[in-house]
C-alpha cells in the first residue's frame, strides 16, 4: 500500500521482493505474490501493477524443485519467468543487508522485503535435550522413530532425522509426517499390548506444486519404477484433493465436509485478498 501511494504521488518506485529457496515453498510464494498484485485493482490500488512488482527467486542448487523430474522443473521455471519472476539458480545467497541480498558471485539483488524459504529447522529446544541431533536441530531417530540415545523418546515430522540409507534422510514433507504419525500411532498401541513394533518405511507418493491460479505441476508415484507427471488443470485438481485428504486424516470425514462448506461460503462473502 505504501508503494502504491508513492506511485500515486508521482514517486517512481518498485516493490522488490527476494525469496531464498527454490523448493515448493519458494516457488508457490513467488507465483502467489504475482497473483495477489493482479487483485489489487479490485480495492482501488491501481498503481502497483505487475510491472512494478519485482520478485527474485534465488536457489543455491542447479535447478528449482529437486523433488520433481527435471523436465517439469524446467517448465515451472519458464512459467515463473513468463510471469516476470527473476529466477536465479546455482548462485546461493551469502549475505542479507538492509537493501537486499548479496550472492556468491558478488551479484546484488535489490529487495525491500526478503523471505527465507530454504530448508527447515526444528525448534531450538530440541538441541538442548542432550540427545543426538543434526545441525538443524532434528533428533536422530532409528527405524522405529525412537531417539538413537533414548528409546523412550519418539520424534516425527520436521523434528525427526530418519535415515533412508547412508546418504539420505526422509524428506521434510507433509506426506512424510503423515506416514510417520500413522506408523508411530500403530507402534504405541502395539507396545501397550506387549507386541513388537514395526519399522517405519517411507513411501514417496510424489510431489505437487501449485502456481497459484496460473497452473500446477506434479509427479505422482506408486513405486520407484511407476510414476506419472501431471500439470495444468489435472494437477490443480490433484493438489486440491491432496489437501482435502490431509484434512480428512486430521479431522475425519464429517469435519472435513464442514470445512469445505465453510470454505465455499467464505470464498463467496469474504474479500479475495487481505490487505493487513
């Protein structure tokens, strides 16, 4: 709103936003910001247009969305660039200042607002428990999701570092936390009945990424040898369906249906964009 007012007063400005991290969070945020600006004219804010919004997406790795096939990731990059997003890969941010980011090659990215969307970090208190943990505070757990130092302590989701093999850990995704929660709930019940626990085995069901109202892409997996890449309308429906499946797992069928009804009513009566 400040930039729109400045533009209305004749002060030529741009809103510069830099996002660090080219995973799903960074990509979705970049697309959503572009979409949000297109809604501002509904509220009379007609001066801050897409041309005045400068979004830069910085990824340290060689490409966006490493969880998706390279072809899909390339098309996402093309779509973001067509929306005006400045996509930078293979050049990590090394410093953040009051006027923007400095990259490894000494390039400077102007930014009024900087958003960190690279990786995850577990709560700091986990590192003070005296249990084995990674640099990002995740507790090291065995195949039963028990701390490697204390089998009476369980961890799951972003709090847990569960090895898939010698080089990889279970990725920090919603599907990982969902699978861990189901496994842990079963094992606790088995333990209470005096039965042996079952080891946790992560199954990658694929990934879906939403590009706001513009598009969506994804890769659905049934096994390591069987997968299907989707994009466009089909991927958008799959993304929405997956979201509702998580709600059903958390709340049950009836509450999920109630949430859907409330969401539909809110979509009809509430503002399309919050300005506070």
